[in-house]
C-alpha cells in the first residue's frame, strides 16, 4: 500500500512539473515564436514585431535563469535586427 501511495505521489508531482513547464512555454511564445519565424526567413507584421519586442523585454526583466536568459537574448537580438532593417526601408 505504501508503494502505491508513493507511486501516486510521484505521478502527481510529474504532472505538476509538466503543467508548469507548459505554462512557462506559453509565456515565452510571444517573444520566441516571432523571432524564430524571422530567423527561418518568414515574415511577421509590424504589430507582431512590436508585441514580440515588448514581450522579450518584459521576460528579460523577470527571469534569472541563465539558460533562459541566453535564449531570450538571442530572440531579442533577432527581433531588434529585424526592426532596424525595417526602419531603414
């Protein structure tokens, strides 16, 4: 019986971690998705670009995870390059 309770506890903990990771991924999407589209050669609207830059700035200020910061900085850099390119045209 003790093994069953422990297995149930581990299963619930795994589901909680998965839900947290899924929520975190959804929060990153407004920043990372447009940056990925641009990097792949696709296009995003000016409005999407502005929203993505704002989301990246907000996320960069709110996170302290080094791996996540590296990822966000790369996305922000791609978005800034695209904004600069568009402002020249």
